[in-house]
């Protein structure tokens, strides 16, 4: 996963370029990334608690959000809200379980987060 710190204008330029490359057959899909307009905005989003959720999911592979909450020793409702937010931003995937109970299995499909911060334009 790649995180970018970039202006709205730079985001739209990059997204437009990628869309043209897809249309012209030069690329298959958009790059898996998130953009924030400032490092402060990213820090406000990627709290230590959310980062811990990603790490625990990747390392321990919980079979449900309830199990994840127990691993984290946190409230299930709080973990559920955080997991849904991280899924909304494509930082994790939620899969439906196969058992009798209706469970949701969280998964993280990347090993690292790279942050691109431009120094010069």
C-alpha cells in the first residue's frame, strides 16, 4: 500500500494520467494508494490504534472481528467501527465467514505501507 501526501491538484493530475493509461491499454488498473493533503491529515487518520489493528490482523489472522477485539483487548463495537473505516479506505478486506454464525473475517493483503512525501515540486 502506498500513501501519498499531495495536493488535490496533484492527485487529480495523477488520477487522470492513470485513467488515460488504462484507456490506452498501458496499465491494467489504478495503483493501490491513498492520498492525504498533509502529513497532519495522515497522522490524524492513521492512529496508533488503527495501525495496531492492521498489524494484528496481518500477523495473527483472526477469524472474526470479535476474535480480533479479544486479541487487542478492546471493545468489540469500537474495533468494529475502526475495521469498517479501514476497509472503506481499502486498508483491509472484509470477507464473509462460512460457518453457521454470520462472521466477518478481516484480512490485510500488504506487508508494508510506503509514504511518499514530496520535498520539491
